[in-house]
């Protein structure tokens, strides 16, 4: 994994181009066989269309990039085979839920998902439903995933301006902080109630994370980097306020 960096940006400008992916075309047979093996172990996996990011840039506090469609089987093969196409990226958005008492709430991915056991904020790989004309709307993606996975409405939160973009090699996470009006324990109970009512929830549990002592090896590097960045920023701001 290359060095991880966290870059504050004011807005995202994400384009969409329907074009073929060379990796997908060149490895079709191997990709299909790989996915069939995964489905044999986990029949819940579904091979729909998702979006991957090609070229991107950050300039003048704007993250710009261009998405293209691939099937999920190809995306998973690229991931499992150690990202053989360095010009493609897994670029997604996360609504980072922060409670009124300062804790973050993260979900534990359920056994039926492709990321079983990993711990991160509600999110999902962008797909064609996030495309509007020639643009990809990641704020709409955050809103949808927040409701689907956690049963929470974006309108319930105070939404922080801008994004924190975490560059972690083949992964690019665009993080939008969502400030809740409820304490962490109350939020967790609400989300667990939502999960209990779902036939096949994507999350199996909710973790309350208040500080470095709550970090877990099951949290992806971009999530850890984000949390450490925010905590450092909080501490610097607190120290500055004491002067």
C-alpha cells in the first residue's frame, strides 16, 4: 500500500463516460470463473453494474474524476488479484456519522457481503443509479446508503461543508461528516432496530468509536487514516482554543 494522504476539498466534480474497460475485456473468462467460485461460497453475491474511477485530479480544492461502468464480478476480481490495472480506482463516498457526544458510529459488514467482518462507515460502490446525465452524484449515493444500511435520513444531520478525500493507493474515499443531534448509544440502538427489521441486512453490528483505543484491525486503512486525521484536527483546535 502506498502512503495514505488526507486532502480537504470543497466539492466533487465527478463525470461519467460509458466506455469499455480493457482489464474486463482481456480477462472475461477468468473473471467469470473467479466470481462463480465466490458465489458458490456465498450465493448472496450479485453481479450488477458498478462504477470505477479512471483519471482524476485535485486542484483549487476540487476533486475531479471520470467514472466508467464495469460489472461487479470484474471489480471483485480486480480487487482480489491485487489491483492489476493501476489506472482504475475504487472511488466511493462515505457519510461519517458523528454523534452529539463526539463518537463515530461504524458498521460491521454482515457475513453475506463481499467484505464480511470489515468495519467502516455506511457506504456502497457507486452504481448506475448515481448517474445523472454525464455526472455522478456522490452526495445522493451517501443519502441512499445511509438509509439502506442504517435507516437514517440525511435530513436528520447537520452536514459539514466540503469533503475529506482519503487517497490510499487503489482506494479513494470521499468522506462527508454527518453531525447527529443524538448521543452515540441512542443512535446505535436506532440503527440496530433498523437492522433487526431487515431480511438480509448488510450490517451485523454497530461499533461506537470514541478514540484510538477503539480502532480495530478490521477497519480499512482509509477509515483509520480519516479518524486519526479528525482526532488530530480536534486536538489542535482544542489546544488552540486554550490560548
